[in-house]
C-alpha cells in the first residue's frame, strides 16, 4: 500500500506540471496560424490557439511562420523563448502583422472562342515553353507563342468520341526524360468499343520528326475492362520521382462500390497502380519488385494502393516527397489524401469509409489511411485535385496545394507540412464554373481547365 501511494502518478502530475497557453492574434477570423513549440518534451506543430495543460517545467520556444490570409502575407513575430516554472500558468501571445498584399487572379489564356473541346489536362516537359492541352474529345493540342496550333499533337478522337458519362481522353504524361532520349508520351483514355462503357486504356506514343506531332499508332501499355458503368473511370497517369508510372482507377462505377472493387486486391479498379514502363514495348510493362504484396485471393501486384473510389486527380510533390490524391466521394465527403510518395501498400478506406465517415462494414477499421483533409457536400460535390505550387512567379504560394470542386467552381489551397494541415484558404478569384482539371506547365506554373473550354493561368 505504501508503494502504491508513493507511485501515484496523478499526484505527481498535479504537483509539478505547468500550463501553457499559446494565443494567436492579428489574423482574420477563422484563419489558420502556423507555429512550432519546442520544449523539454519535444516539438509540436499547431495551427490555432491552444492550451498545453501538462507542460513540464523548463525552457520553451515558440516559433511562428508567415501565413497567407485575407489578401495579405501575415508576418509572424520573432521567436519567443521563456522558462516555464513548475505549477506556473503562462499565456504567450503570437501577434501577426499585415505584410505585403497577396492575392490570386485567373488570367485567361484561352477563352471559349478558341473552341477547345473540353480541355481536361495540361502538361509540358520541364523547361518546354509550349503548353500541351488535352481535349476530352480525344486530341492533344499545342499552344505556343500565343497561338493554338491547328494541327493536333495527337488526334484519337475516333476512338474516344462520342463518349458517355465520365469517358473521353482523360490525361497524359511525358516521359521524365522526354527531352533527353525518351521522346514518349503516355496517353490515357476511355476507349469507345463494342462494350458500351469501354476500357481504360493507356498507350505510348513517340514524337515524330516534327516536334509538334506524335507518330501513330501508339503502343498499348495497359487495358482495363470497365464495362458496367460509365462513371468512376479514375484517373490520371503520371510519373513519380522514382521513375515509375502511376495510373489511378475508379471503383467501376454506379454507386456504393457495388462490385466491391475498392477493397478487392485481385481487381485493378479503385486503385493506384504503379508500373515500370522502362522496358516498354517488350513487355508492355513490368511490375516493380518493390511493389507491395497484398492479402486476398489472386492479388494483383500492379496495385500500389487500394480503397479508392474515384481518384480522378492525384499529383506528386517531389520536393517534399509527398503524394496528394483528390478522391471523389459519393454523397457526403470529398477528401484529400496526403502521404509519403514512397509509402507502399496503403488502403484509403473506400467503401468501408467515405472520408472519415463509416460507410459499410465494421468501422473504424484498423489499417486504413484517413484523409488529411475533407469537406462535406454543403461545399461541393466532386473534388478536382490539383498540384502543390512549385513555380517561380508566385514565391508566396510555394508549397501550397491547390484544388477545386467540379460543382462549386471555387479555388482553394492548403498547406501540409510536418504532418498537419494549415492555411486552408478559399481564394476570392475562382473560375466559378465546372472545373475539369488543373494543369502544370514546363516552368511549374499552374492552370485551371474548365468544362466550358477555358484555360486559365493562376497569377497574382
Ligand atoms: Ca478514403
């Protein structure tokens, strides 16, 4: 009995620990701060005023970082250091000041008069001044020196159109060494064929003697049957900084993941696939040796991640080594998943979870990767994932992830660092119409592509 009394930890806590309040000031209502607290017990990052009720006595520092809010850069005060005594209650105030004005605008590069048939992807090899624009109707177009070239880079409209539902040409990717000996473009589309809802197809094309025209025909890389419904095809193709080729696929369509593809490891639907296409065309692709192994009957090792519903747009942020996935929800939640880009074998939860909500089956379920950010259907209905800004024209925006929503047409950003989401902003300028996609040019500048045919550059 004596020992139990002597070791009563609650007595020890109440007798020795101090209380630290960190308060933020100088920000618009609802705006996120961003700060780091270093103390005897380690480091914590946080984004709003917070009480640390069981702080150990000792030396502390509060380091705040500049944030964007309300049309300004909000400048953080200098680092504050102090000693917290046992049993003390102390409040530290971090007061931001208004710095230079900073806001985003949308500059029209191509308007409806250009007649683009559904611009849905925009890419360029690094350093290439041309904009390569995918039309959903099945063409790749080139915009150069202020002009849209009349001859397409590629025209496969006869294999794509007319499309139904969410079909069409959906995305394309340049080989990472496009300009240095690997002049290949990987084109991703829903092929119109005898099966009403088509196949998900990726083909590799090679540039011709004319740098503004691709040779035809292409060579098939992968084909995935998608015959039951004309929605939830995925998808995007992209190369990771590991040199591997990624393809996101939707769950096969309809509703509720009626075929159970998201959690079925033998299916290639509702997944993020990771393929090695460096041996192409013999064979079309190989499966990287470090792809994950999966439980279940006859699992497909092309699968890098499972449990996705309709990951229409995802992107890699190479400088931070992160992967951002915008996974379109069903009736309630739109989500952004943010993970280390080299983390294999993740399960993003669909259709056990929709965002952080239970959807079907036992929930919560261990082992599922929850979204880093989500919003409900009061704010939108179909997330359009974008990119982390890494261009040069907007240094204030460095490291921010931009995204939109097909139904709402706003432009939002968030900042994800040190495992927390901060600086969740909705910009005053928005396309205010259906957003098909974001695009990224050869200098890392970002664009918005709208259903009504506009190409808009994100500028200050
Ligand atoms: Ca999820």
